[in-house]
C-alpha cells in the first residue's frame, strides 16, 4: 500500500473542519461591513479598489476595515486558545 500524502488522516481532517467552523462563527460575529470586506477580499479575490467601488468607500477605508476585522479575529482566536475553547 502507498500512503496518499495529499489527504489528511481522519483526526487531522476533523480538527481542520472544527477550526474552519470556529473561524466561520467568529466571522459571523463581526459587523456586516467587515464581514463583507473579508468575504470579497479573501474569498472572492476582489481588490481593495473594487470593494471600495462596490461599497462606495475609499480604498484606504476598505484597507482599514480589513485590518480591523483581521485584528479582531486574531484577538478572539488567541483569547479562545488561551482559555481552551478551540
């Protein structure tokens, strides 16, 4: 038998799925503009300029919203990992 290195073992898959679900739940708690910016930038691959045009905001403001959302998520993840909630 040859092991397929591309696939995770079931335990690793479960952990990855739980982490994804946890991140999704944290994103859902963000304000709607920040959720939208994260989605458009990180999942839909729109540029900051394109997102600004969609939302009627400047590219700089979109960058601020993205940075703020990522900082909030990072703090919440760190807080949860210290408390053992992940």
